C-alpha cells in the first residue's frame, strides 16, 4: 500500500522553549484510520497541524503524496492543502450564517473570490454541498444558522465542509473532545464511513481508547513529543495504557 504521509526526524520547538515534537519518524499508508493518543501536551495537535503547515515545523521532513510540505512555496502549499480536509475541536464555523454557506467555504481553496460570492448560483457547487450535507444527515438543516445547531450537528457541518475539497486526507484534531459520549460516537461513525466507503485516509487525535478501538485501524501514542507506541488498537492492554497515560490513569469507556 502506498504511503500518503512520510515524516522524517520532525522537530517543533516553540518560542516559549517547549520542545513539542522530538524527532518524529512516521509513515501513514493510504486508507488508514490512524488514531493519535496521548495526554494533553504530548504533541498530538502539534503533529497534526504540522502536516499541513498550520504550524511551521522547526526541522525535519514531511511528504504528502511525495510532495515536500516543509519546503513548499505558497502555490505549492495551496495545492497540498486542497487535498487535506481539517476538522477542529471547536468546529471553526461561521456561526451567524447558514449551514449551506459554511459548507460552501470548503471550496474556497479552489475558486476565485468572485466565484466564492456566488456559490448558490453555481449548480455543481450547490448539488455537491447538498449531497455532502445529506451524507452527514443534515440536508434539512441547510438554511438554518449554525449557531442554532447542537455541538454534534456543528461538527457534522464541519465534516461536510471538509468533503467539499474532495480530500485524500482528513486531519481531525480532537473532533469529539467537547461532545457528550453518544454524540461523540455518532461523529466518529461519520468519519469511519468516509474512511471505509470513500477510501479517505483519516488521522484523528483522541483521548478515548474505546473510540480508538472501535474506529481506528492503527494507533500512534505520543508522550513528551515522542512516539511511545505504534500498533493496532487491540494491542493496547492495561499495561500499555498506563505507560501512555500514567500509573493513576483509568480508562473511560464510550459505547
């Protein structure tokens, strides 16, 4: 299976002095559902955001489909980002506009400013946006303002927005951290369907091992900016769990 991501000796040092990533080496194959586990501050979000250069690495190499991410110029980075959807913990939606308009914004990397102001008049854009909302069960909410939706519904809007890019990779940065257990599972289910049915590679940071076991095909655990585990979710037993999270940690189940 072809690698979609290849990382060599990746470091990130913040100006505060925090050394968030310490020589990460990682390959991700196309079609994987890779879960990043670890305590807050372990480097999960930093690693995810380095992959599309929302955070600038300090040193090292990142390749996406053999394209050099770290050294890409603005045009090259734009082409890379078009193929990478991003789903954030706090949704990053525009709350005072409609669900449909928020979904349209997923196409901004592909079109001119003039085109972006007239999305609804473009039949193909409208059909794609409505189809993506239907995929996440929100077609009937398309004209509602985002601020009137629940947290789980907003996260599903964010997934539909990412789908507008026709992405090869989705990066999900703790997408269920602010949701209740039942809603968290439903959001993960939509990501799982995209992975299986559309062959979209997913890299998702989580805190809950039960969700990692249910949806992930592979788990990477980070601790103090280093990879301390790389394997299948079922390989993480109680001993491994405490190595990742500490001796006092107790696993919380989400069903």
